[in-house]
C-alpha cells in the first residue's frame, strides 16, 4: 500500500508541472462585479474611478482612451497579458509600485484565474 502510493506520487512528479488554472469566465463575471466593478467598467470607453477594462488583455498599461492615469506610473512599460494581470490582481504594487489603484490584492489563484478568463472575453 505504502509502496503503491509512493509510486503514484512519483508518477505525479514525473508527469511534470500541474496544468495551468483553467479559469471559468461566468464565475469571473460574478467576481468582477464584487471585486472590480466598483471602480472599473467592462464597457468600452466608460471610465469610472479606474479605467474601462474593455480590451485590457493585450494592451499596454495606461492606454484606455480618456482616462487620466496617475502621473507617477504614466511611463510604466507594462503590457497586460495573462501573467502580468495575474500578478497585478494578486498584488498591484508588485507590478506598478506607484500606481494609484487602491486595491489590496486577491490571494486566491482560482479566483484570479476566473476573473482573467472573464477579462479575456472583453473584446
Ligand atoms: C477601489 C478602486 C479599484 C478597484 C476595486 C480595482 N481597481 Fe483596478 N484600477 C483602479 C485605478 C484608480 C486604476 C488606475 C491606476 C493608475 O492611474 O495608474 C486601476 C488600474 C487598473 C488596471 C490598469 C488598466 C490600464 O488601463 O492600464 C488594471 C488592469 C486593473 N486596474 C484591474 C483591476 C481588476 C482586475 C480589479 C478587480 C480584481 C481591480 N482593478 C480593482 C481602481 C480600482
């Protein structure tokens, strides 16, 4: 029994890295409403306290039309892709130390993956 579970563990290790989180966009939509929508709209061109997040995946930081970004990070060279968005949601200051997004971060990786899957639908 012990040998068998040892073997199973070895096989798990050999099979390589765990699969990336497959986010659920419907759940991400709900999470977006509670976590982000107070400050962000998902509609094009509709800025609130934060810029519209329509089309955010693939665009560079600071390029939502008509939004006044914090001067301290206006020149930050961040392109929003899966990795940078995940990192930003987990800990905004780790990506943009001086940006004015008053959000503490979302520690749960599954919740971040769901929101990311939702953001990918905004195009
Ligand atoms: C309390 C308000 C608030 C909340 C909640 C909030 N944000 Fe923000 N967010 C902002 C502000 C303000 C900015 C603009 C920062 C700046 O000027 O640099 C911003 C910027 C961003 C940017 C950069 C956009 C761009 O155009 O480059 C992304 C991406 C982002 N937020 C994602 C999120 C996500 C995803 C959530 C939810 C998990 C969230 N934010 C929650 C206020 C908020």
